[in-house]
C-alpha cells in the first residue's frame, strides 16, 4: 500500500504552471510565424480535405430542412394561386354568360326594331312579365298598358310574325292572348292563291288548325298563311303560319289541316304591339273561336 502511494505521488508531479504557460506562448509564436510565412498551407489543406466529408455529413440535415421549408412554401403558394385562378375563372365564366345573354337580347331587339320599321302602324315594344300556357289557355302578360297607348284588340307580333292580340289592359300591363289559344281564331289567307279561311288555336304552342277547308281546297304543305284583314281585327298581310299537314277526311266534308306559327311563341321575350287606327272590341275568350261543328263562313 505504501509503495503504491509513493508511486502515485512520484507520477503525479509534473511541470509547473509557469513552465506550461511558457511552452504555450512559445508554441503560439511559432504557429504565428509559420502562418505568416505560409509554412502551414499544406497542413491546412490536408486538414481541410480530411474535415470536408464531416462538413458534408453535418450539412445534410440543414439542407434537407431548408429544402423542405422551400417545398412547403412553394406548395402553399401554389394552393393560393390555384384558388385565386379558380375564383377568377368562375368570375370570368359568369361574365361571359352575362355577355352572351346580352348579345342574344341585343340580336332580338335589333330584329324587333327591323320589324317595327317595316310596319306602317305605330308600335310599342313590350317585355313579357308572365306566361300562362296550358291546354285550355295561352295568355302572356307584358309590361306595357294603356298609359303606353296599348288598347284592347291591338295586334301583338314578334320579328317573325303574328303572336296574338291584346285581350285586356291596365295602366301599366296588358294581357295578350296568343294565336295558339284554343279559344282564339284569326282570319288568314293562303299567300300563294289568296284562299281565305280561319286558323284556330290548337291548344299546343306550335300548332294552328284550319278546320273549315273542304277536301278539295287548293292548299298544300309549305303554303304561307298571312292575315287577311277581314273583320278589322288584324291588319292584312302579316305572316302568321306555315301549313305543315293536309289530310283529306273520307266521309267528312272538311280536311284535317294543321300549321306551325311563324312567331317564336315559346321563346320570345319581347313583343311588338301594333296600334291600329280603330281597334275593335276586346276578343272574347269564350267566343273568339267559332265552334268546330259550325258551317264554314262564306
């Protein structure tokens, strides 16, 4: 035990603190002198080469973190940009639809104005407010009434042909009975040969019926029907319909003849109200069309 303690005391003794400080100062001076003369450049290069792989390994997590942060920032930026572009696309589509609707309305109004210039009567452009279409009644309400000069019996047209006539009026609105109403009849004339007859509403928005022509009448599909002016209700010469079907009925004196109205009754949003000089009394919905069993008028 005593020998071990003596050995530890002997080996524990070392250079003094002053000696160590002196050695450190001398070493620092030598290193500074060597660095000043570039004597350690090769050593420094070797050490840098040896340490470079360690720098790369320690730099990998930092680079990965930076790239991940950039990726997240780019993703968020793309998401925001996509949302902005989607909203802008929806807005532009809505505006495009609005412009398309305005373009179609402009075309309709231009056609109405062209038709108005062709008429010799004073006309009023009226916009549809309500539509009542069922098998027993075809009536529309427009936004022009007696204050605009509209009177009962005035003719209603679109840019293609006769649509109906004014049934009732109020100061601000009017009701127009369409020519396809089953209780409405309009005197017409075959434009090809001048044949006179009456066209009755067929209860369908695309059909008129000519029930009072005999089987040997000179009428055929494709004939144009225009207003005859008889009765003073409709001015003469307005296009009404085109004959689509002619079927002689065996055992019956009259043919089954149908026609298609030229006016776009199911698509028009504006009507022209043509003012006659002396409009007749209101067309009675109950008596406007003659009975199907009645004899044809001469």
